C-alpha cells in the first residue's frame, strides 16, 4: 500500500486526498490552517471551470453547467459550457473519506523511507510571476434585470492601464460581479483600490440600489466581498510534472506544480483532469522501488522515455502561455478587446486547446490559427517582433 502525505489542503490538495483515498491508499493530509482535525481549512474564494476540462467523475462537484456570454466589439455566447465549483460538495466527500486531515506540516521521514509526499502548498511569487487580480461583490439576483447575465469576459467598457474586464457568474449565494485584471506584473496591492472603484462605478450604472442592499447585508453579517490574487506562471523548484521522483523526494501538484494557466488563472479544472495521471505515476514509481517480475532497468527506461516526451510537450505549452501572459500584461484595453474578439471567433476546440490543454504543439497550432484573424502586425503581437530576446527570457520563466 502507498503511504501518502499531502502538504497543503486547498482544492488541489483536497482533490489528491480524495482520489488517493478512493484507491485504498493510506492518506494523511496536512495544513497549518486546519482548525479542527478532520475538517478542511476555509476556502474563501469562488472557483469556476470550463466543463470540457473536468472529467466525468469530477462533474458531481459543480453546480449545473451553463453557457455564459463574451462581450468584445460584439456579444456572443461562449462556445462551451462553464460551471461553478460546489465547494461544500467536494469538501464533504474529502472529510468523510478515509483520508486523515491534520493540522501542521508533513513530519520528517524518520522510519518511513518509502512514503510519498505531494506538495500542494501553492505557487511561489518570486521572479517571473504574473498576477491575476480581481475585486468582487456577491449581490442578490433581484438587483439585475437580465436573467441571463452570466458573463465570461466583458471588455466593452474602456479602462486605463492595467486594463480590466467584468466577470459575472451566478453562485449559490447570489450574483458574483468581479472586476478582473487578467495578467499583470504590477503589485496586487497597487490595484485593489483601483479595481474596487472601477467595479463600483459599473454597479452604480447597472444596479443603482446595490449600495443600499450591500449595507443591509453588512448589518446582517451577510456581506461578501471577494479579493482574488493569483500568482501565475511560476512553480516550485524541482516541480517538473513529468519527471520520475526518486524515493524520499517530493512530488508537486496544483499551483505548486505550475498547473495555474498563466494566461487565464484557471487551475481547479486542470487539477481534476490531471490528478489520476499523477497517482498512476506514483503507483508506478512505488512498484518499481519494491520490484516486480520485469527487469527494473528496462522498465524505467521505457517509462522515462515516455515521460521525457510528455514533459517536453508540456514545457512548450507552458512557455507559449507565459508569452501569452506577457503580451496581455503589455496590451492596452483597446488592444485586448480587439484580440479577444478575434480569439472568440476561433472554433471551440481551438479555444479550449489554449485555455485548458497541456499539449504544446496543439497550443502552438491555435496561436498560429489566431494570426489568420489578427495578422502578424496586430498591436497585441508586436512585442514579439520588437523585443524577441525579452520574450525568450519570459518563456524561460524569467
């Protein structure tokens, strides 16, 4: 049996704990934020996912899927479905599973040389980080006249630098309205007040009674303001997702492994999509350490060759998405609106390849197809030709 210790109990760590427990593994999950042993720490944020990325077994953790709209120069429906994570459902299944939830950090490995540790403690914020920053309020549905107001991105209203868009999604508590900067190098601290002002100006125009309602919510203790700060494009040292892991070393998963898409900020769908691949790899590595009938050297050679190819392709996808994040961070609002107008004209599979896939060749093909709508000299793409050396460094994670 695999003895598994998990460091960090955000959604990624919880997903690993659940799937490993379902395999019958001995699972202990650790987080200093745990208040009551056996109960997960709080997750204050809301999480959405593109349902094309969510495996069938994970769909039970989401509210019913729907098709939000996008707004650029025109309004159009998204070409695929979207849904919000039902946090209570996922948390409940983890807490009643056989996984043990403990307060603290993973203890030293004394006496347990063959145990497995997975680091799910989040992304580092060192050199090369991009930030997604958002400020939002959850408001009652009756404030909004449009019954189908779910919005993936609304770039219609011009904003100063860094440009932001409006994101609107229905939740169990009400309607979440967020002003979002998709990718920036600017410190989040410098943006919170500005984004709050932009969002409140939008709400004044769209739902004039919102301030009164918010005050009433605050008095009842029901006030819900959300501040989102997501570090993107980084991962922990040694977190190469397709490498073999020698005994005594850590595996990485979630944001710690770089699963946050550096051009979108999404990660929960990727965690659900890739957790079984990680656990399969751990099972293979564990079996190879204990020995099987097959010669170990030949077994490892074949497995490592396959992993090297997969890793190279995944690294290409990561590099291309980092370039995408850098281009977003340099673009004006007008440029981004025009760019996303072109992006949402691509076919659904092309869009999903960029937003969810980890196939570098397919991501490159999508980026090439996009040039058919933008041309090579679009303002969004000009930094590539004007500063190629800088873009190479960005792709390398600098």
